[in-house]
């Protein structure tokens, strides 16, 4: 895993990434480069997280080859061109077999759903906020139904199916390659970013999950990828684990109606958005060095928490920071703890 940040500001993009790569829950490398140039004109870079390979092809080598042939001059077309290139270059998957095999593995980890744990699945339904893609949607319902080992009314069964499919999408994301493309497209005044996870090569088409876009964005945005919990807590003022525990206590003590509980969740979400906006509204005016320091501290805080709670340094290494502007293009800030060394490409 990793932690990465894309800060979209009115006149620039700043991207930050740690350098850790873990394989099978073992830290294999500490200072791996995960940020690469896609284009000088227009200035656009790419960060990768999660798996460093797509069907055994190293993603960094694929990126270097793509950089030589890229033709697009805006981020949306470049993103599509990149996916087309990957689909034509890496081996194809037997999509149906791939998904079915992973459903079997998913069941071993998370299943089955029975009378003893049904309530726990209902409690976590709001955690997995993922749109189920067409290549999964209803095609594999019979396979997911095999995970449910209890008699349920149709409505409750459909609800559990939806939860299982969202959990499965999250599981696929954890084992896939995440991509974040950022920069300033030709003809745009403001920066853009596109992120997604590459899941499989379905007959030359790369199926993706969790695509998010910010195009020609004229307001400040911080997007966090990989291990997000520490940074989200800092920005929103509310820890996710505390929020989940709070909801459980409220349900247990006050037993609110569904409507009352939804109102409570919306109010908490409003508080989180307000807190985050209060911070972001001030970020644009910070000097660059202060921004770099802020991004480094956020990533280093995540690293420290992982060291305290786990034997695996899944977030570690030097923080690699790049600034992208319309006039100067991509500038690289190699940032070591308490020391800044600027390298201009």
C-alpha cells in the first residue's frame, strides 16, 4: 500500500507520494519512485499505487513506453489513450474466470454471511461507497448468493448482495494498480486530475473501478489515495473509527428510527465538509515550501501510525513531491525530512 496526495490549487497542481512498496504483507522496497512524467507539453504526470504490475508487466516500464508515443494534449484524452495502450500491450485475461476465481478467494476472507454476522454486514454498508461497474453488476449474482448462508426475505437478500458486491469491488481495488493522472491540459486555465484502478484486460479493454475526475478545477481540492485514514482525520476533524463507534453507541442507547439516523449521518457529514473547507480555503495562500512541508507531514504522520500499529512499513521512504504549473511545467521537489533539495528537469 501507499499514501499519495493530489492538491489542486488555482494556479498549480502539487502531487506527493511516499516510496514504500509491500508484497504479500512484507516490505520489499522503501524508496521506490511512483511518480512519472507523461507529457511536457501539456505538463501532465502520473502516480501509481497498489500493485506495481499489470498482468506481470511492470507499470513503470509501460509508462515510459507510453510517454514516447502519447499524442493527446488534454488529460481526459490522455487517460483514455493510456488505457488503450495498456489494453493492447499486456496479456488479456479470461475475464469471467478471473472474476469467479477472485469471488472464491473473497468468500474465504469475508464470508459466509450467516445468522451470526448478518448485522455486522448491515452496519458496514455505508463504508464501501463504490459504484458497481457493468462488468460485475448482475452477471455474478449467483456466485455472490452462494456466500449467503441464511434464509432472508427478498429485500434483505438484495441488500446483502449489494453490500457484498461493493465489498468485492473494494477487494479488487486492493489487489489492483491505482492510477492518478494530474496536470494542466492545453487550453485550460486550471488544473485537472483523473484517478482509477485498473482491474483486468477484458479482450483488449482495461476494465477500471472507482474513476474520479476533476477537470479544469478552479477551487482548491485535496484528494488522498491509498491509506487515507490519518489524512482524512486531519482534514475533517473526525476519525473514521471513532465515527463508526459513535454510531454503534447511539444505535444501542437511543435506538433512533432509520430517518433519525440518516439525519444524524448527514449532519456529521456536513461538519466534516465544513472542517475540511476551512482548511482548504487557507491552503491556496500558503508559500510553496509550506505546502511541501504540509504534504510531507501528512504522509509522514501516516507512516508513523503504521509503524506504531503494525510490523510492516506499508507507508515509508522519502516523500516525492512534484509541482505542475502552466508556465514552468513539471518541477520536482525531492523532499527529505527537514531538508529540501530542488531538482529541475
